[in-house]
């Protein structure tokens, strides 16, 4: 992937990793579009980076994903990079009465949205690169986040397969595999202990320069490269009884 002179759509681009990617791609001389549910968060980004194009969109809804694609097709038909970054993370107990409802919310954002957007955008003639954001927890889950971890395992598998399937269309498929970072994912203060997003973004761009298609950092690099026994031991460490 070339790092400049792209037109890029980043879902969930107003906060966390998405915001980090937005800022860096702007600095690298790209046209960046972002979407998200909160208009105030989108406005804060466009106030700081006036070139960023924003659109309010609830990716949990099929009709809004389709409207997003139609908007891109009509207003930005030269868009060549899609980054499926938006995601939510919840602590859930399967015995809770509202477990299934909360699980459906996670699945709609973390799985349905990237599947649907990938299927729509891969038919955009200008598309050259598709990025999916998974997680180090795709390989070793934390039990209190069962649906989130499973959804990221799905994204890892899905990315492997569509990388193979989209070779014929000359679309490069990249997996970004972050560890826990100091963001508000899952709730304010939950990840205060973790590395800053800026360190991760620096690592992402170094690996993109190296033309890597599987991008890892810190904990996620270790989990990505571990075998079954190592992953089993990591699971036990992360989920003490």
C-alpha cells in the first residue's frame, strides 16, 4: 500500500485507534473520510483537521451501511482504501438476562458491519486496499469479554480468506492486530495501563512501509506468533480462577 495520495474511509475514525489512523493519514497527505454515530465527536475531528470529511452513520443498521456506500459511490467514487475499524467491547456474563441483547449489539458492529462493507466496497472500481482491525484477543480471549474476543477471531479468519479471494481483483487486504491500548474502548479508564495509541500508530506505519499485510504490536505480536501450548498458557494467565 502506498502511504500518501489515497482517499481513505475509516469507520469509527473519530476516537481511539481510528482517530490515530485519521491523524496520521492526514499528515501523510491523504484525503480522509470518517464515519461514526456521534456527530459531536466527528465535528471535533473536523475542527482540528478541516480537510477531514465526516458523515454520521450507525453501522449497526444495514440501511445506513447501504446509504454510506451509495454516498461514497456518488460523491467519492475515487475512494481507494476502506478501513473497517469501528468496534465495541463489553464485559458480559452469559447468565445475565440481557446477555443476548448486548451480544447482538456487539455482533452487529464487530462482525455484520465489516462483512457488509467489505462486500459492498470490493465492487467499487477504484478500491485497491481493504484493512480490517482485529485484536490480539482473537488468539487468546479474556473470558469476561466472550463476544468481543470471538468477534475478533472471526475478523482474523475472515481477513485471511478474503485476502485470498480478492487477489483476482488486485485488492490488497491488510489485518491490523492491536493489543490493548490506552483508549476508551470498553469504558473510560479501563485501559489506562496500556501503551499509548501513538506508539501503536508509529508501528503500524513502519510495517506498512515494509509492505506487511499482518500488522502487530507488543502483546498482539506475541499472541499472533504463538503456538497452541503457548496460547493455552496465556489463556490461563489471563483468566485466573
